[in-house]
């Protein structure tokens, strides 16, 4: 008996489907490989087939190395008038940083400098900073330093400087739309090692304070109400600095911006604008700057 060999007919349709799928996948993969990805920038459609980096904002979160402020500084440094990928002026979006964030004194003071023409080496025209639901704390200067510095003036500066030509900082209102339970944007300072934020990325140094004994205080006027503080020594203080009058019998009061300072001989007069009704603080013994 002779054996029979059976031939099976190959279904061409299966190969056709496979070929179509393969072509589609290859085409899809090629499109993704050719995409233009720029660190910190959102990719948008340049046209119906070509992706390109957005010229509207730079996301600061991909630049995180040491802390949030350092990342913002690096994002600012990317603003470039001659770049084909980064814009000359744009919004720096730091809303990706949430919860408790502590910035080193060396980072927070100058984090916005490279967003403006005076601090940029690439022709930046300006920037705007977006903050989200974050509690941002300024760590104190590392001893023996006793003040923050801009790195060039040689004098003590505020912890955070908003340079000229910077558009501004926009945060989230505390409790906005959530009956007061939303954290919002909060800027504060460290008061010591581990306080109020502990851990390796927490607070290490206290915010610097200068304390002077008050000789007398006086409150006058109603709109505005001016408190005049007399201190029996020469005081190092600057207009715009925050000062707090504290001590018995009134306890701790709020912090108020210094409006004027005047030294005469061995004493100093400081004025601040306060809410009406603070005449009871006449006898408090100390001012903290």
C-alpha cells in the first residue's frame, strides 16, 4: 500500500493580517523614537505629525538634586534667548513639589536670580513661579554665618529675594474650595535642628534672629496705626524687615514690616504699622528681628 502525502493549504489571510499589524507597530515605534523630549518641558504637537517642546513653561521637578529651591534655580537657568528648545521667558512650574519641603539657605535666597536678565547668562527675559500645596521652609545659614546672602553684595539679605523684572510667585490659597482643610501654599522658616521638620532632608539650622531690649513703645493714629519703638542701643535693622514685639505682659504679637529706622547717639527709633487696638503693648520688653 502506498502512503499518501497530504498538503495543507496555507491561509494567506493570516499572513496579511500579521503583516498589517507589524507595519502599524513599526510605524508607531518610529514616531515615538523620533519624538523631541527636552528635560523639564512638556511635549506638544508642533503640527499633526511632529512633537515639539512647549515654549510656555518649564517643569522644575525633573531638575531635583538637592532640594526644591535648587531645582527651581536650575529650571530658571534653562531660560535662553538663543535656544531652539528652551524659551527666553516662561512660567517655572514647581507645583509638583508638595508637602513639607526644606531649602538650604544657600539655595532659597538666589533661586530666582537666573530667571531675570540681570542674573542670566543666556538672555532670559523673565519668569513666573507656580507653587502648589507645599509647606516651604527656609533653613537657617550654616554657622558661623549669621545671615542670608545674595552672594555679591556682602551684606545680610532676606531669606528669599524676588529680583527685579521677575513676574511674581503664584500659590494656592490655603483652604481654597475645601472648607479650610486644603494645605495651600505656605512659606515659613526653620527654628532649629529638626524643628519643625526632622530627618535628613529636614531643618538643620535656626532662622537667624537679632534681639534688642525695648526702652519704650508708643502707638498713634488709626489709619494707619503706627507703633514707635525706642531701643536704647544702635540697632542693625532695615526697612522692610519683619520685626516682632514680644514679651510680658502681652505675649507674642504678630510680625510687622519695619517702616523706618533712625539712630541718634546710643538709641534707635523704629516704626511699624500695626492693627488698631495694640496700645496694650506699651510695656513689652523685647523686639525680635
